[in-house]
């Protein structure tokens, strides 16, 4: 499913993210090619991911395990 916003990240583990703010759905695509969809992710968390010095660390601390996946 296409998201409203796609962000290419400069990360050693995450290739890009796509976010639909209306549905609060976040797709995280890793360099391995696997994509996971996280639900109920607020816009402020996605903004933080886009600005993080280390997207991988931010993802581990703020997203993974905190939001349900599809």
C-alpha cells in the first residue's frame, strides 16, 4: 500500500520509510528488502526518525516493540 510520505534514510539498516499520517501507518523497509508495517504511529515519532542521527537506534528505542504490526 502506498503511503502519503516516503523518506529515504541514510542508515546502515533502514533503506526507507513510508508514512500515512491520516491512518498512522508506517512502513519500514530494511536493506534486506523486508518491509514491516507499524500501526498507530504518531507523526511526531516519524519526524523524530527522519531527524535522528542514527535511524537504526531511534527505531530500536522508539518504534520496534512499541507499536503493533500488520
